[in-house]
C-alpha cells in the first residue's frame, strides 16, 4: 500500500470517527423517538464503515 493510500485511509477513519460521535450526540439529545432511533442507526453504520476502513490496514 502506498503512502498516499495510507493517508487516504487515515483521513477516512477520522471522518467516520467524527460522524459516529456526532450521530451519538444527536441521538442522545433528540426528544423525538423515531429521529433518535434513526441517528442510532447512523451511528452503527458509521461504526461499520470505520471498522471496514480499519480492516484495510
């Protein structure tokens, strides 16, 4: 794997970590149960994407 590819994966990991964190915070703050549930689903999707990128290393 080239240095450029590693930098891309590192960047993608950072983005997915940030999106997971934002989704978690939003799900905790929302009072609408359906929106909160949707944000929890998004959190799970971002965690899955984070793990997929991590497995590339």
